[in-house]
């Protein structure tokens, strides 16, 4: 595809030779002379001079470049994401229900659904239009799924769960399995029935082998546009707001409340009943044992203000010499000690 | 259901109007005027005055309340758990074997089993009475499962594993996959055959996408009544005692020994060959590199006594000022430095 | 099997009575008088005197033992691994394609394949010779799998992924699910198509419920002989070298570069775009936010040199008394403060 055509499809300003033939996309350090790349983060700007790419997607105010063409557009990272789609065709799943799908007679499947081999759909399930349900997906009884539901092989939606429109489940994602709820009876644990559904609003994506548990009472709720990465645990009765990211292996204990536009980086843990305010960010591996204010950036365990944590961990490496100096000082000031 | 009927079904003492109609259960902050709630933890007692609930389940010695009915009963949390069951009917699975189940002729399935669509059961498998085996469960050859075995869709039990009575597997739980055992051969790794089964005693529950590996030699063993949460890793050859809780994303390395009535909170890790004594508790994200005494409460990494850890992390936030003070002191006491 | 026969099969030097009948293998503390055990780590040498085992596999220079036979051989741990195989027969899967397998007409399956019940294989898939594909495995369109591919029940290989020879997937392993890639659009997140395959070289093993994501651009790559344990997350676009071990619950964020012969112990996390040099080791739960030098041994979060970390965590437990001493000193040297 000619660079000029890419520019026109993206609505980007082209500076340089539009006739060059582009065959694909790549990161700035790996790009070949027939590929297009991008610079979204100013700290990578110096690489613009050394890249072999034919062209670079940049923000409109990016400095002029010699020798390499630029496509200038606001939110160039998003434009780059679009560019990938110009060169890659994901598998298409045409409407049709595989002969081996076991669908209860009481289930209602919307128009133009693709239902793959060995899919099992239980009683009273409702699925919206244009769903793609790949092999081995299991939908338990009473679940309600919106339009354009997309389930990869081995996804599971448990009984009575409700999913909005445009929800995507990657392989092995489990929505609505029993929460970890037991009551003590002497030294034994008695299971508490998990009566509440998991509810996913529109445009939620849950990635591979992640688990969003159902609730013992009430419901577990994920807000519109939130994205949940691989191997994440969302405990029973938790609430996650809108457009929040839970990165890989994050764990939310039961009844956690996470706000809108929060980012919990990889392996972060949040204790039960904690509230994480809107727009807060927790850096990787943070452990959150108590409420986090809206907009806060926290790190460490127990999680604290990120800048304070950075100062403390810098001092942490000096702890042995601090201990030694302190002993010396004590001897100096109190020679009889 | 009238409040008086709930009281009578639970065997609780009713204080207040038993004629009020209860339609469901809820947490104390979310309860509506037609719902019943509970206070098991005294720190929530003040909420008894502000809740909108029609009635509260409390311990027998809970102070008298004005305006809100109470049901008084020992272990009111357990009673609350029972109350949930009065208002929620979980799906029922009637006996019968789905036409698509592939069951080896040599397998012995007990009476009244429910075997769902696309279940695969291998040679020489034995399953007790009253089992519920939901779609896509795979039981490998030679596995032995007790009475009332309950497997949710996509659970797996590997070859020769043995499960007691009343074992429940949530979706995607994997019992007896190969342990992570390799011997060095130069810079390469040679796989060690994992010859030992995973053995789960009575009343063990393993939740979604958790993995209990088989052993290279001997066996991996989970004691009666223990509960294993989502995404937990139990390494090969580990031993877990009775009535122990492994919360979400806990990881036990190989040959770990965890005692009875232990609680490992979310994301705790235990190193190989460590022993965690009976009744010990590790708070969330603790890392346990060495043995933990019975009854100990530990935190942090490396895990230490919880109270000591709390004091140390409190001081940790003051490390930068400690470093600064120390420098000042050194200059004061040794001006020539 | 007589001990002398084991010695001869292993090519080990027998010291002691070769006529004793051995019925199995066990760890040194659990071995019975009819079992064989091993001592690979010199710190367990004292147990040679107390073990009940009939014989011990040891390195050639192990001190002479009274009363217990020894089999002397270099890399005795590897020899022990071989010994396990003498006493355990893993299930065999004979060639044949189950009647319920759904295999696209355009797929090419090599000779002598075992394809189990309810396996689904998509269009244009190529599988090498001697593959074993157990029930419920799903191979998406365009995937290419080498000789002796072994997939346990519920494994998934996504579209266009490429696996070398002798690759093993344990149950629920997901190769090539979508990476966690979104571009901001105001407060919303727009999905970035994940166009690049996950590529596993020869002899890679991926264990239960682990996830190796596909890449947005380029590919995600795992080098020959590397082993990936249960519940590990390999983020999109990451590169892992040869003969590297990623232990259980390790998480690699996107575009991580991990070298050859690296060992990341359980629950380690590596931030995006970090490089971990060849031969580096990170102890359990380490968090790696920046590059790690080849051969380094790192611990803690943020990860630092292991010896420095050991000194710092030793001092950490003394922080409260350090804080108190510092206050005392300040009062002593500056009484007016």
C-alpha cells in the first residue's frame, strides 16, 4: 500500500514521499525500509534519526525530519493501531451454527450468530445479534449476553450472569464462578451459596484465563469499557468502574471497590472492602491494604504515595550503612555505652 | 418469607416484628427495607443504627436495637449464609448421561450421576454416587473420584489422581497436571517424569483456573476440608493439611508443607521445601522463604512476625528523613568529616 | 527390579549389594527399605546415614557409606529422573483420530497422530508427525505445529501461531491469545488488533493455565528448550531466550526481553520493555522495573543485587529501633531541640 494511501485512510498529514510502497508495520527499532512505525512517547524521539522505517506516525507538532517521511496526526498511537489493521486480516467467522453445538431449546440466539463446534448453551440463555461464540464455549443457564458478544474457545459464562454489548472474552476466561466464601463452623469451613451474578457492562474485555467471580449476595460488577488482562482475579462482590485497566495477574479480594479510569499494573493486589478512587494508579506489584484517594499514584506494600516510595526504596539500599553509622555515632556520643 | 419464618428455620431468637415480609439478603450498607442483613464483625456494629434493612442477624449478646428487628444466634455469619440459601435456588442437575459424553467402557460411574455434554471419561475411572460432571470436563484414565463429586465445565482431573467425597472443582481447575520438574543437562533441561498423583481428601474445593500439580515421586496431597481459591498454584509434591485456606493467586513451590487450619491470604508465595505450621496466617502478598512456626502471623518479604513488620513498614516511610538526620548528626559530631 | 539392573541401565557404578530388589523411588526422608533415593545437593549428605532407602544415587566422589548401597554417576539427579521412568508407565496414546474430532478439510495432520475426542482443528493448520492431541484441544486456523507436538486436554493454540518440534502444552495452556493492547481515546480504550503470532521454538513446554500472548506487531517468541510453569503470563511482543525457566505465576509485561538460561523464580514480575541478561536469576517475588545485567542475581522490589538485598532486609527488621536510637541521639547532641 502506498504511503499516500495510508495517510488518506488515517486522515493524517503526509510530509515526504507518498509514493513509497509500505508492506507492514513495526516498532521503531525493528522496522525495515518498507515498513511504517510510530513515535507516541517523546522519549523515543531521538530514534527517529536512526530508524530504517520508510515513515513514522507522529504528533502534529513533531519536529521536522530529514530523510524519513512523517504522517502527522493527533493521537498518533491510536492512528498506528488503525494502521496495523490495514495490513492484517483477523480470522472471520461467518454466521452459522455448527451441527455439534448443544443449544437448549429455550435459549434465544440473535441474528447472524456464529456458534462453533461443541459450544454448549443452557436453558433460558439470551444472546444478542452478531455474536461469535467459538468452539467449546459454555454458557450456563439464564445468562444474558448482549449484541456482538465474542467468546474465544473455552470461555465460560456461569448461570444468570449478564453481559452488555460488545463484550469480548478471550480463551479460558471464566465469568461468574463461585466466590471464595465460607463461614467458620469450629475448625471447618461451610460453603456460602454464591447467589449473585457477575455483571459486565458494554465493551468490557476479559482476557485469557482471568476469573471474575459471582457474588455471595448482590453482584460483582465491571463497568463499561473496562479491560481485564490475563490471569486476573476479581473477587466476589467487587465493583470495578468504567474504563479501568486491570493488568495481568492483578488480584481483587472480595467486595473491593475500584473506581473509573483506574490503572492497576501487573500483579497488584487489593485487599477486601478497600476503595480505590477514580483515576488512581498503582504501579506493578503494589499491595493495597486500605483506601486509595482519587487520582493518587501509589507503589509498594503497603501501598504509599509513589514519590515517597521512590525516596524510601532509594534509602532502603543504604540501610546496612545507616545501621553501621548509627552504631558508630552511639559509641562516639556515649563512649561508656 | 416472613421474618418469623426465617427465625424459625434458622433456630434464631427473634426480637422485633416477625410479620415483616423479607424478600432477600444484602450487605448492611446496601440493604433495602425488605431485606435482611447481618453483623458478624463488632466493628460494623455502629452501622446497625443507619441500615435500612428490616432485620439484622447478630450474635446473642448484641446490644438491644431500637427500630430494627434482630435475629439472635450463635455464629450469625453462618446463619446468614444459610439465609442466602432460603432466597436463591442454584441450578439443579438431574441424573442422566448426555448422549455426547464419551465414557470409556471400563469406567465405573456411580448411581444417579449427571454427566453433561462433551464430558470425556477415560479408562478405569471410578466415580462415586451422585456425581455432577458438567460439560467439557475431562477425567483422564485411572482417576478415582468419590461420592458427590461436582465438576464445573472445563475442569480436568489427570491420570491416576484420587479425590475423596464431596470434592468440588470450579471451572478450569486442573488437578494433577505435570509438575515443573527438570534436571540440568549442560545448559539444557531434561523433563523428569511426574509419576505421582495429586490426592484431594474429602470436602476439598478447588476454584476456577487453579492448578494442583501431580508429583514427580510420592504424591501431592490436599487435606480434608481445605479450600483453594482461583488461580492458585500448588507445586508438585506439596502437602496441604486440613481446613486450610489458600486464597486467590497463592503459589506453593514444590515440596512445600502447609499445615492444618492455615490461612494464606491472596498472592502469598511459599518457597520449595518450606514448612508452614498449623494455624499459621500469612497476610496478603507475603513471601515465605523459610519455615513458619505453628500459630504465627507473618507478613512481608521475607515474611516476619506481623507486628514487627507493621512497625518496620511504619518506619520505612520515614527512611528518607532518617538518612538526612543521620548525615546531619555525623557532621555535628565530627565536623572535620 | 534388582539394584544391579538399575545400575546397569543407568550406567552407574554400583557399590554394595546389587541383589536387593527395588520396587520404587522416593525422597531421602520418605524412602522405604525397598526404594532407591538420591543426594544431588551436598547439604543433604548427612541424611545418607539416616535414610531407610536400600540405595542412594550419588555423585562419583561421594564419601564411602556403611550399610547403604550407592550408585555412583555424574549428574546423579538426572540419573534419578531416569530411574523414576523405570518404575512408572505414563499413559500411552496410540495413533488414531477420534470420530468426534472436527478437523477442517484443509488441515494437514502428520503421520501416526493421536487426536482425541472433541478436538477442533481449523483451516490450513499443519501438524507434524507423531503428535498427541488430547480431548478438547482447539487449534485455530493457520497454526503450524512441529513433530511430536503434545497437547493436554483444553490446550489452545490461536491463529497463525508457530510451534517447533517437541513442544508440550499442559492443560489449559493458551498460546497466542490477544495481547493487552489498547490506545487511549479520551477516557476510553480502543482495542489494538493483535496481528503478530506467538512463536515457540523446539522443546518448549508450557504448563497448566499459562498464557503466552500474541503480539500487536512482530511476534512473541520463546526460545528453544525454555520451560514455562503454571499460570505464567508472557505479555505481547515479549522475547524469551533459550533454556530459560519461568516459574509459576511469573508475569512478563509487554515487549520484555529475557535472555538465555535465565531463571525467574515464582511470582517474579518484569516491567514492559525491560531486558534481563543471559544467565540472570531473580529470586521469588522479585519485581524488575529496569534492565538486569547478564549473570546477575537479583531480589526484592525494585530488584537489586541479591547480596545487597539480603543485607538490607536484615536491617529492615531493625528499622524501629534505628528510628528510636536516632531520636535519642538527636536529643543528646542537641539538647535544645
